[in-house]
C-alpha cells in the first residue's frame, strides 16, 4: 500500500504582518493612555528652609511662587526684594517685610502685575487648546520659608487672589 505524501507547494510561506501590527498598535495606545507620570521638580533655593509635613499629595503643575528670606520669585524671576526691619514687638530682633513703597494696603503691586500676566497667559493657552485639562484653574504653588512672618504670606496670598489665583498649594518636605 503506497502512502500518498501530502504535497506542499514549493512557494515559501509568507507572514501576514497586518494583524500583528494592529495588535501592537492597540497595545501601544493602551499603554500610552494608562501610563501616568508627574514630572514636577521643585528645588528650593539656598535661602529657603521648607517646613516638614506628613502630607501625601503630589505637587501639581501650577505657577510657582517662592517667598524666601530675601525675595519673592515668580517662576524663577525675582519680583520683590524683602527688607529686614527691627521688630517693634521684640526689641533687638528683626522681622522680614515687603517694602512699604511697594504696598497698596495688603496688595503688592509688582507681584499683582506679574501674576495677572501669568493668569492671562494660562487663560489664553486654555482657550487655544480647547481641552478642559489645560483650562485655567487659578492654582498657585507656594514655597515659603518656615520662619517667614505670616503678614508677608498673607500679603502674597491676598495679591494672588486679586490676580484670580484662588487655589493655593504649599510645598513642604515630606516627613519619612
């Protein structure tokens, strides 16, 4: 009894790559959508000692305001130089304050101008992108020295509020 061998064609087999590419594209899109990263580097300046906290929230992207022992800086640009004056409540001690000629009540005029510009730019970006995630949220990331007088911080926050920033996030060192 003779066995009939199955005849194979002499053509080399080809690989259908279309379905494999579809599968890889779907996996890539899934990974890109599910991958989340928050790359925010917050490096305090040398003249700034941040307070310590047990807070667990991650920083968010926002306008960065640094209030150190020397100046008020917005996104890396010095805006106001603070001055040291004798403390009227504690003789022999000194206290930081915003120079009187820059104040309009609680409002710091030069800081208001800079923050208003930042708010306008953020609103324009939000309008142009058309995406809700890029809309202006009025968020301010504040780094302030732990020994900063509350009066200075109150003036900065009041000024930020007048420039339409209403959500304040304070940067602290995480306690281990």
